[in-house]
């Protein structure tokens, strides 16, 4: 079996650490990572608990293919109850620490309670210790990483930690690993900081050697790598441009949310696109993009490594930002760029560096700044609130300063750290918050891509593109092309994508493989690694089981069908330009049918029939 067969339970209140066997009955129903960790959370906490209280738990979980030779087998997830949404949170990250946890011999780490003083977990194979972290508290992610490497004198040590934003209570703080990879959404880092846990430092020397059928696994993974290499998206587009390959494409089709989603096209999109990142700057003749990068075991290498123009106003007197670091992905470039109206690529890169350095989600941050800019434009927020900072759309200076304030948790940064829902409520215009279940939208306007509107509205973790990426079909034609402006067939499409994504997220693989792979490419790899008859039908049923478990958690936490909606702006205000001109999102046409095919009641509850069929 590809599972390590062990979990590490860390009681932060008592300072006690204990190993225990993995529940294999649950593993056979939920596989690993997102699914299995969600099952543990579902069984072990009251979904109605305070997300930032000691009763909540934080789970770092690998999948059975994490740490193996499967392409992209380096993923891990952080699962908890979200302080941003009140819903279940599962944030997925790449890099190298997931594989390190697995190679240390653990499937997951469960943190419970809260420490009275800051601590970090040091984990070296079977050796696990909670160590004092008072000297690390108040440090950024980058400084914490450097200090832990200095303390342990081990260059192979892999570190996940929180920055100052999480310590200050920013509700969308993430857990950053390997300096610039992130379990970034839903405030999982905020929960980690609330528990007094600054970092997890891992060294694994055991490898992953318990593959069920090694020869068949080798054959299946080699075939999978060939499919990825031969595919136009995973073999060419993503390695060259990363996810930024989408910037101009989405803009041209009139689905680029702009200026707090008032508009659907951004006139400056080409200036912040993947293509622009390759172009030499007139100032120093260097491109913004230095190189691409890969996570553990990845043959796609979509990651971006960038360098800011040293003479740019954001870093002119800050040498610490003159080096290479994690560059813009599409979602960050959109949120920091078109949503705020800023087309300064270097300013966007600087803000993105700060998101990595102090650990906060660039999607929620950029969207919250956009909401603040509209509130400022309306007069609800004034210079008196911002200490003179003029929050005008298009201001690179305002964006950069806002990032600095959120990173430090200072001044108006505390308001921005609330997220756009609470910010807009505080300043009396809640309708300006572009969120679902309290989480900010990603980079696809649901007026121009109808299926994404349904995917956003029904996402178990709030607005999210990765929970049901119908863009693959509606824009890229993968696995087949569907009309982005029609609602016909979209409930079925959304359900299929949601179930498949839950399965992939539970395996230890990256969701980007599905631009090339179908479940039929994934099933042989899981079956050879795990044994026990993992065919496509079983895996997709498992994905459906995970989706319904998450939904049931949210229902028990107090969320209802009334939360499956979109902001009025997207339901009532039609697109003014582009192919979707004259269209709003027709969620009302799709939602009843979605509930029906999900086997839920008309008010969005998991029915008893569905519960029994999926063995919840």
C-alpha cells in the first residue's frame, strides 16, 4: 500500500505528541489528503465551533501518491474550519514539504488545542518534538525559514510556517512552505497562528517504498508522464507561461473581472500577462520572469520565478527584494492587477512577494483592496480611515502600500485583513463584497462563463475556481468544448468537475494534470500504488462522497442553500462589452437542477438516500 499507515497527533495545549495507526477503513473510502483529512475533521470537531478557538483542529495531510515517482506527486493539503467563511477549509500546496512529510513516514499530522506560548514542530522521521518559537514569533515567513535553517544546520530541512499577517489575525492568511508555495486560501494560516504554532520543520530520510505493485506503478507513471509531455497545455503552455497563459485569453472573451467586478475586460491586461513577463524591460533590459520552476516530482514546471526591476519605486531602496523569488500566477496577477485597475507589472510582483513573505492570500487580498477602492470612490472610506492613503483604482502606490500594511497588520491593514465581506459590512455597503460564503472570487467572471457561476455558488469552501474548473471545458475545450454563454448541461458539467477535483486533490497529485489526464489515466497509477481495485468508477464515486461529506459539514456548521448564491452585481448587472454583452449570470436556471442531480433536498441538504448510497 502507498500509505505510510501512520498519523501524528499533536496536542498543543498539553504539549503532547503521539503516533497512531491510520484508519484504513476511512482510507479505503476517502483515499488521502483532502478526502481523508476532511473525514477526520468531520468526525473529530463540532462544525459549529469557533474556527479560531482551541476546539478547531488543523490537519496537514498527504495523499498516497505524495512522495512517489508519479508526476506532480508532491502535493499536501491543510484542512480545518475556516475563520473567513465558517465552512470547511482545504487548501492545497505544492513545493517539497508534502513529500518530506511522507518520506518521514507519516500520512498526516493532526494539531489540536492551542499552545499558551509560540512553538514549532520539529519532525525527523520518528522523532517529533515541540520546541519554543518565541524568537520566531513576529518574524516573516522568509526570516523564519532562514532562522530555522540556521538553527538546525540542515539545508534539506523543509519548512511550512505562518508570517506576521497570520499572527495579526488577517482572516485570509495562508501556510507558506518552501518560501513561496502556499496553502493559501480560506485562512488556514490564521488558524495555525491562533494555535500558537509558528512552523513545521520536517526532515524525512525513509523514502516511500511501500508501493503495492512497483513494476506496474512504474509503467503507469511513465505512461502518464508521456501524456503530459505530449499535451499542448501541460507540455508547452504551462511550462512557458504558467497559468498566466490565460490572462489575454480570458480578457478577450470578456470574462476578466475588472475594478471590483464592475467590468468584464481590462484595458491593461496585456501589460500584466504571461507574455509581458517574458519581455525585456526598457529600464534594465531584463524580463520580469527569470525562469520556470517545478514542485517535487513535477514534469510540468508551471511555477514562476521573477525578479523586480531594482529601480522600481517599490524596491528602489529595499535590496532584500532585488533577488529572485516566487512570481505571479494568473490568479494573483488578476486580483492584484485588473481587479484593482493596476497595470504596473513590477508593482504587482512586489505585492506578490509580500504575500509570500508574510503569508497572505493574493486573491482575497487583491479583491479586498478592490472593494476598498470602490468604497473610497463612493466616499464610505475616506482619507481619515486610511491615514491619507488614497485608494484610487489604478494606483500602483496604493496597492503596494496596502500590501505592506496587511503584511505588518498595521493601520488600515487591519481593516483590509478582515476580507471584503466584513470590510464592506463595516463601511455600510455589503453589496460591494464580491464573495461567496465570505470568500473572494477568483479570476473568471461568471457572466461570461456561466458554468463557473454555478461552481462558485456551490463550492464548499466559498468562491473557488479549483473546486469545479469548468473553464477547462467552457474556454479550453477540455475534455470537450461547451458554450460558455449557455446554462444547458452546466449542472451536470459542474458536478462532474467537482467530483473529479475532489478525487485528484485526495491522491497527492496536482489538479493541473487534468488538462491532459482523464480519470482513466489516474486510476492505473492509484491502483498500482494502493491495491484493492481502484478503477475509474470507484474513484469518481469517492470524489462524490468527499463532496457530500464537505457539504454535510457545512450544513452542520449552519450554512444552508441560501448561501449558494452570487453577489447581486453578477446576477443583475449585465456585462457591458465583449461576447457576454447583455448577460448576467443565470444561476437561478442552474441551481435547482444541480440540487436534483446531487441527490439533495430542494433547500440544499444532503438527503438520507444520498447519505446511505455514499456511506456517509
